[in-house]
């Protein structure tokens, strides 16, 4: 819609996880390194957590881009499961195994045979579970039991758990103390700083073929302020700003336009954040205007 107007080859702020647009801040680079270490080592459990929209799924997609013939990966996205049989069915599905009409005992037996066959062929199996906090205490304990499958000193299955901050709280409960002791790699993604937010916006615009100064510094400041540094919300605000800019035929996104976007978001169905007053927005706009005047 607005791509040609701004000289873009594609939308720079899609909400879909896209590893091609991944901006590796220091913490995202470290998280990716930790994931790679968890994949390559004999780590029983690797845990990566972060706020909703912090970029966890994009990191997983980036990790999976590395096609290693010695690793067989299963990816479980649906963690809204009721019991062990359903969990085993989804795990079987993620590894391409037959699961229709089988009891949890049959599923477990088939899974063990699959792991043994993969090990015999010189391949390691890694199970990635996204939104792992939804499993709850009982099913996480079942996951721990599955991790006990081994051949001598070699693990037949490794787990990478990805989830929201609630997962960290869950893994601290007394019932999961044995689970917590098995976690070899643990990293939590924090929100982006203002500097990282500016770099993030510039990176994504440049990756899409646009001018790196499409968003001025004051607009980036406001995006950071009202997104709280969460990449998904940064994308929402930035994409909406481009729509507004195209509608008003503005070649650059400035603070005044960004304030308009934020005001409309706050009065809409999905406000950017809670408890933002119109007075605060107008105050920030005046500050941004004054800074622009002084710089000009």
C-alpha cells in the first residue's frame, strides 16, 4: 500500500516472525548464541524467556535456518494440551510420527524407538516447545521425565523451552525443583533501550530498501516511550505511522505524526499501553517540537 511512496521494497514492520529482518541487539545476539549452544551441546534443557513480542519466536526461526543434517528438530507450537496423551501426540506430530488412535503408552513406545533409531543413524533429536508456560506444572514434569531417555551417557532427546516471563516463575515452584536443576542454559530477553529501538527501526527500514532516516529521532523516541521497548509493539506503531504518512503524503515520519498515531491507538480497541493521558502526549509533543526547532 505505502511501499512505493516511501521507496520500500516490502513492508518493514510485519507482525509475522521474519528471521531476515532480525535485528541482533547485544542481548538478542547472546540469546541466539545460547540457543545454538543448547542445540550443539549435551544440554538437557535450554530455557529462553521474554515478554510477549520480545522476538523469541523470530530467534527460533533464525536458529532453524541452520540446516544441520546431524540434528533432527521437532517444533511444538500448540501447548494448549490437556494431558500426557495429547502432549505425546503433538510431539509425535512435530517429528512426523504416526499418532492417530494410539494410547499414551503406544505413543511413548513409538517415541523411544524413534529416538533410538535417530541415535543409531548419528543424529541428535531436539524438541523445541514454544509458549511452554502454558503446559503447567504437571505436563512440565512429564517433559522432564521424557528427557530421562538416554543411551549410556548420551541424551537421546534435548529440549528447548521458549516462553513468557511466567515460565520463569513456574520453573521456580517446589514441584519443579528437579526440572530447574536440569536447566543448563537460561536466558531472559529484556525490553529494548531507546538507543536499541532507534537502531531497530533504522535496521528494518534499511532492510526493506528505505531511507535510514525515514523516522526522525523524535518519532523514534515516542515509539520507544509508548511501546516500552517491546519489538512487536514497535512494529505496530511504526507500521501504522507509515500508513498515516502515506495517507497524508508525508515523506518522513516526524513527532507530530507519531503523536497522532499514539492518540488514535490509545482511544482504539488495542491501546499501546495503560494509563497514558492526553496531557502526557501533548507535553511530549511540545518537547519534540522544541527539540526540532533548536536543531533546525
